[in-house]
C-alpha cells in the first residue's frame, strides 16, 4: 500500500467513525424519547438489544448465505 492509498484509507476510517458517532447519538436520543414518553422501559430496550445481539452472533456462526437472516420475533 503506497502513501496515497494509506491517506485515502485513513480518510475513509475517519468518515466511518463520524457516521458511527451520529448513528449512536440518534439511537440514544430515540431511546431516551421513547422512555420519557412512557412508550417503553429501559428494561425493554435492554432486552431487545440483547435479542438483536444474540441474533447477530448466531448469524455470524451460520454459512455466508444465512448472514442476512433475522430473528422472526423482531
């Protein structure tokens, strides 16, 4: 990898970090609003996050063609 490719790679990484930050900020804001309005509890959000994490971990253990499958309970 030459110097310009490294610079481009670092730039892409910085863009991903910014996008990740904004995504987490939005998710946090939405969760707080839902809790404040009494639509969900913190425990319900934690339970759903755990369920999604388990589904993602299970998908990683499946063959590549099963990677995009999601938990039907979602």
